[in-house]
C-alpha cells in the first residue's frame, strides 16, 4: 500500500455556477464538492479537498490553493495533466506541487491577494458573466489610492465586516492596496495576512463611494480609528470579487511548482 502523498493544486473557477466554496448539505453545487467528486472518480479513492479560502457564492478565483491526500504514485506531470483534463469547464487547474505531510492549504497560508473589479464606462459592463461592478461616473483614482493607502498596516477592521466575533480582535495586516486600470475596468488589489468575512467587498464599496465623490478618503482613517458600522457602506456584489493568489513558505513543499 502506497503512503499518502500531500498534493497542492492551484485552481481557478467562475463563481457564477457555484453556491460558494464550501461543501453544503442538499443539492447546491459547490466548488469543494465538485473537485472532490472529480478527484474521487479520477483516482479511485475517497478524496477530501482543503481550500485556502472559503469564497462566497458568486466569487471567482484565479489562484485558489487546495490540497488533498492521495495514494497515487503517478508523476506530478501525469497527475496534473489528468486532473486538468477531467475538470468541468468552469474550473481550471494551473499548477501542481508536492507538499510536506503536514501541509494545510488554509492554516499554512502566509497571506492572500484579492481583487475587486469596477467598471466605469458610459454603459453597463458589456463583458459576459457580470464580473465587474458598474458605477455611473468616472472614478477618481487619485482619491481612491489615497484611501487605499490608509488601509495598509495592522488595523482594526471591525467596521469592514459583518462578523460579530473574531479570534484576532478584528486585527489584520494589509501589506498593499493598489489600483490597476485597463480601459474602463479598474481592479482594486488587496494583499493581507488574512481577511474577515466580506471585508474586501466592503472596502471596495467605500473606495467606490470615494471614487465617485460621495465620500472623502479621510473617512477610511476615521472608521479604522473609531469603528462604526453604521457609517460603512454595504458590501458590493460578490461577482466582482476574485481570489488572485495565496502565498506559502517554500519549506512547505518538497520540490518546485509545476505549471500546467
């Protein structure tokens, strides 16, 4: 009997067809359950998949990290190629890597990057799949960047989540907030050691309000220093959000990553 191997996959998915990441009772389709069914059928053994982040219904990913254990002795190249070919059209696999036995995709993550996409063109977002939140006027990127810089550092994000409790007292360290423009699409990138529930979507909502002139950048500082959820806008729609990257230590792996 082969010893279990611990395998990391980097996967992408279109969240429109899923009720979120986490396996759910009943008949709703989730990313976790879909991956597990595919891998179980492919490998001929019961597979449990662990994700780095439990994305909400409708949220997309281009760099979700997952790990699973298998007794398969196939080479990484062969295993990755077979997995990639077996996945449904709305899930992709871009890389595979052999991990150490105790590796856990969620608990070993050093940090993550999410992006929220805004569209400020003259008409509603023409792109299929509704992957950007449309705003009705051009965005003031300078003011938005000023607001984004106020988020960076170790901050209390109580005002930017609906969670009632948190083991770290709502403290998170944002290492970068940056904007990237492509014609009428503006991506807001947020990198941190971790995020609270709906935190990115609420931060993006406030930055959008600042971008269209309905709020000033200093409101970010006020809400971080004196958390008040009544002054924070509600989260933007899930379909504009995507998980871009999950970061780990090289020591968590036994060899280099294989790009598929």
